[in-house]
C-alpha cells in the first residue's frame, strides 16, 4: 500500500514521535505498576540507555520496547512500512544494537535489565507485572 502523505508531510509527522511518555507503552506500564502496588521506581533516570523505569535500590532497569521501533521478531513482519524500506531496516537494526549496548553497560554495572515488549504489555499485563515483581525481590 502506498503512503497517503507526501515525503515532506511524512517526515514532519515522524519528527513528532518522541521516545518518552508513550501512552501505549510507558504510561500503560506506570499505571499497571501503581495498580499492583509496585513502588520505588523512577522514570527516565540518567543511566546507560535511559531506562523507562529504574528501581535504584534493587538495581533493576526496565525498558518498554515498542514492537516497531525495536524490531520485535513476533510483530515486526506485520509492521514493515511499504516505503523507504532500506532506511527503516537500518534504523531498526541500529536501535537493536543500541539496546544491546545499553544492556551490556547496565549489567556490567550490576543492574538487572528487563525488556518488556509492547505486545506483551497489551496482551499479557499480569505476566509483565509478575516478571517485575520477581526481579525486585
């Protein structure tokens, strides 16, 4: 399917997407943590990779990864853009490499790293909460 926007308009729309405060991922997990009585977390701490949530006392870093932006192997084949494929493939490969570097740096500093996929947060929220609860014990 061809893009309905001009190249300039698509660029403008994409530039408005920010890496913080995404309602489908970060804000949804924050609400889920509050609902389940999990406290002690802070958002966007200055740590390698800037985790979405950090529990400093337990040294647990939590990233909520969007399926498109982080190249989820389960969902990404359904989310591929129909235009500019080479650009998006390179972008997602670079994002995944950045994620691996952040994981290594955090683990090297003694942190436990959890990555929660957007599709798991939507379809299996209880599983996400139990993973986090196990990590902070």
